[in-house]
C-alpha cells in the first residue's frame, strides 16, 4: 500500500502512514516564516522503502507552498536536500535566524 501524507500543525508533525505504521518529521517555528525541521523518525519496518525521503520531500514541498523557509537541523533532512538541489533555496542558516538576519 502506498504511503499517505499529512500535516498536523497542533503536534508540529508531518506524518506518513504506511501499513499501520507512522513515520514523522518534527519541527518547531523558528521566527517569522521559518520552520526548524528537527528530527525524522521512520519505524524499522518501513526503512529501506524510501518512506523517509518521500516524507521529507512532502514536508519541504509543504513549506515551499506555504511560503516558509527551513532550517535543516535534522541530519536526514540535510541529506535529502543535498541529493535534491531544487530544495536548497528553501534553506536558512540557523545563525541568521538567531542573529535576526532573516
């Protein structure tokens, strides 16, 4: 069964549901128009099925479509962006946010 994707703003999660399991990307607001993607979790049973990559892409697409920029604190989000350069323009340096540069 293919994954389904959703966004839960109350929990600050992007979610992929597959075969009764959930993968997540957790985020926190980090200033006006900026989200800090802090962690990606994929249950062991879903690993090596590209669920994590699809979920991160969903989250990045959501951010782009809603005028948000992204701090990729999560190592896996960084890997996805490195592999898919079309997302690089969404990135914000975390130092720029804390220094008021964004």
